[in-house]
């Protein structure tokens, strides 16, 4: 199972770190974890637009997206 995290680093080797401006697509992952508290607010529109489309595609494929809205 491929798991990536955006904004937060986990101690588990199973969860890879993903940068929003990376050339790789989110569709390569089964589970995507977003920590919105740790993602910089100055994301380029081009990057945000691409990722939005990928997130919608992930949901259509029935994959899991986990979003943290505040620090835990």
C-alpha cells in the first residue's frame, strides 16, 4: 500500500513525504494524508489547481484522503 503525507512527517517508513510541487502525481498513492496546519499558504495557483484535480480523481477512484485541520 502506497501512503504519502503532505505537511507532516511520520515516524513510520511506510508513510512517504510528498511535496506539493513534486512532478509525481497523487494518483500514485492509495492513501494521501494532508496536514493543512503545516502546509504553507503561499502555494502557487498552478500547483494548487493540478492537485485539486488529482484529489477529485482520487475520490472518484475510491481512494482514501485524510485531512488534519489543526495541529495534533
